């Protein structure tokens, strides 16, 4: 039986969600057709490396976002990348002994990687002739970056034409690029009964419904966003998802009785697609997976102060295509919300633009590609 391995890294929630989406598509499309495993590549490194890999990223994007942006754009320079990539590969190689051993023993026919750490290690193994596998690298943002350039990648799966052009500028042959979109769970592309969801949540369909999501870690000025929504002149109702941030969830629950607008508050949920189904607007970070999920549900976005780097690039993709509104700081939010609430036709227009750019079946396309590559050897 052919073996397909799906790999991610816990540097944010999105990479894991993309991997789980592909796994779900493989299970749905061809159950039993191949042996499919999914792993966190950082579980196969030493504990300190795994801890610092995530913590360093979270510290920079949350505490020093300007430094993170500087690092992001500096390392996307071709000259800088020549130096940095060598140092990074040495570091990754030293800390991936357990991962290399696992790959050599399990011998997958195809590997689908949704994070550049895994792609880089696998690429180096292939280059040295230590494993014989086909490598699919799935880029989980709407623009590429030098970090994604893994040696010996057979196919790059990208979100759109802008991402494809980024790779072409780095010298990647067009035949190795597939414009499928970013994989999201199959359920996001399936129709749902919005009326039933409204009844279940106790919300009505006669006012603007705003979904506020802080990602898996519940980051961002969520409390300020909620207070601002509650202050606009037109009636609204709010759905807030706090992720794993229990302190934020507690504060919002304390705030709720004093609000004029109805609000329901959740911690971490596995059914955000239901709340997207009944919402008119999503206020959230512009991470690649969140953007793709909102596009699949044809849900316009409002992005506040995206983190310099991949988030600003993802946000620019949305605004360039008329699928989102960006505000630079929280103080501009009320005016933007007042305009959207007073002119619902703008939201209708945004949904029409989303229909032109959404790619909700990426998980199935990646699953099919991996199966074909496994069968063809």
C-alpha cells in the first residue's frame, strides 16, 4: 500500500489546520486507498527547539511586530537569503535527527508539507539521496517568501496568481507550481442551513451580524473591537470566538450584561464555519487560513492593523480584490463600521467580488495530486 505523509509545524494554528483539511479530503475521497499519516514535524525535534520555535514566533508577532516585519522583509531579499538560508538549514539539520530517522524508517511515497521547516529538512534529505519521496510544499499565505523555497520540492501548491509570480521571480519553474488555493476543511465548502443555526444560537436575521475571531490564541484588541461595535448607531449582534484565551473569554462574559447589542461568547470552537454562515462581516487577523475560510463562506472581512509581513500581504490581496476593508488602527474602526452598516450594498458587492477569487476545493485538489503522485511513483 502506498504511503502518504502530511506534515505541519505548530508555529501558529494555520499550518496544522491546512494539514488536517488535506487529511480529511484524503479520507473522504479515497478511504483505504493509501496509508495516510499526519504528524507535527516539531514533535520529532528536541523539546527545547520545539518550545522556542513557537514561543519566539509568538513573542515577535505579539510584542515586537515591527521587528518581526523587518525580519520578514529582510530575509525575503535574495542576497540576504543566500546567507540566512545556509545558517537556518544547519540549525534545522542539527535539531531534526529524530525526524530524519522517522522518515528513513517509514519511507513515505509522497509527503505533503504545510510548513517550511518540514519542507527544508525533507528537501535536504532528498538532495543527499537519503530518502526517495515526492515532496509537495503547500504555501499557506497569499504571497510567497524565501522561507518556502525548499530544495528538491517537486510541486508547490499556491493560493493564487500573485503567489505563483513570487515563485517565478525566485527561479521556480512554472511546471512545478499548482494554483489550487490554500487547503481548508471540506465543511467550509458545503452549504449549511443558516436559519437553523440562527435559531440554535438565539440570534435574529434583522440586524447586522459581526463575527469577531482572535485566532487559535485569541490575540488582538478583541475587547476594544467589541466595545466599538456596541457603540455604533445601528443595531448589531456579535459573535466572539476567543480561542484558547480563557482570560479574554472571562472578560467578555463580564462585559456582556452591560452591552446594548446582543453578544455570544465562545472559547475555542471547531464549528466556526457555522458562525461564518450566519455572519455579515468578519473582523479578524488576516492569516492565510482565516482568509481562505472566509472566502469559502463568501464572508467579507474587516482587518485591523495586520502584522507587518505575511498578514499585511494577505490583507493587500483581499483589499486589492475588493473582498475586505482595512483600518490602520482601532480608532478608525467605528467610522468603518458605521459606513458598512449604513450601506449594506457594500457588503453585497464584496461578496460578489469574493465569488471571483475563492478556491474552496483546494484540500481535494491537493489530495488528488498526492494520490496521483503516489500511484505514479
